[in-house]
């Protein structure tokens, strides 16, 4: 699962791929191990997601559906999906007139 943090030196956003190992007993759950397997900037994560999402994104996709895909296939925590969707909208040349559906911006023909 990717979680977001801010770099204390430069102030940029970073995403850390965190793996959590939990042991279940009869009465409760106990945390066994937490490890960071990868750290990427928000630009790198958006680029990686963008490359994988292109076949799944279509004109009129809902933001809710896009967040579901990002959470399911890329393990991004739900709290950070809005930040990524905003970045992906810009990268994919999409707009959201009703704040629910995303549409591609098509260049207008020259007049």
C-alpha cells in the first residue's frame, strides 16, 4: 500500500510502498512487521499509474471508478486518491464539468 509523506528537506511529496505483516490469533490481531519496499515521488507514481491506466480509462469514467481502480491495482491509500486523480487529470488532458465524470479534452479544429 502506498502512503504519502512530505520530504523534510525539500518539501516535495513522496509515496512509500509499505508492506505490513499481521498475525491473527483467536482474540486479536498483532503487528509483526512493517517494511518500506519502494519510495517514489508523486510525479513518478502518477507516470507509472498513467502508463498502466490508459487502457482502462475511457471518456466519461467516474472519479469514484478511477479511485477504485487506483486503490485496487496500485495499492494507493484511499486518502491520497484525490491528489492522484487531480494530477492524472492534468497528465491525461481530462476535465470534470460535473465533478463526477472525467472527459478527454479534444483539440478544437482550427478556424
